[in-house]
């Protein structure tokens, strides 16, 4: 299911059901992370709840997305980001477990950028 399909389904819910869903999502995001991560850490942020690489201002999802887009192996990502391979493996595990949170935060970031008038889709070239 795509994010747009999910948004369409949510819009079909009653107001009370939407509020209950939002309350559930907020509570789930406020729960402290259960595993003890060696290379990941929470950082204060007004709305972002996903973890960062310790000692860097680098989201775990940024590393994962870079690996996917550039078709990197864990070893290549470790070299690229100057991290131990164990940190990359931990990022992959974290992102797999928290993909819903990462998707929600990506949607929130897109919404905030679009609200500021930032164009996110490529524009056709003028001829």
C-alpha cells in the first residue's frame, strides 16, 4: 500500500476515528526505543522521532536511502560514511523495524516543504 492510498483511506474515516488513529500514532512515537542500540541515539527534535548515528547529525534513514539509491553494499556504505560495518548493519536492522515511522516522517517533511512553497517534483525543461 502506498502512502497516498493510506492517506485516502484515512480521509474516509469519521472524525472520531481519525482522532483515535492520530492519538495511537502519537503514543507509539512517544514510547522509548526498546532495543539498546550501540551506534544509534535519539536526539531532541520538535517532530522527528527516528534515531540518528551517534556522534553525527545523520539520520539512520539517510544512510539506508543512500545505500538503496546508490546500490551500495554494507561495506561500501561503511566506507562512504566512515562508519564501522556493524553500524551499517544496525542502521539496516533499525530501518527495517521502523519503516512505518520513517515513512510518516518523510510524509511530514514533504508536507512542511510544500507548505513553504518548495517544489519537490522535477519541472519540465523550457524549450
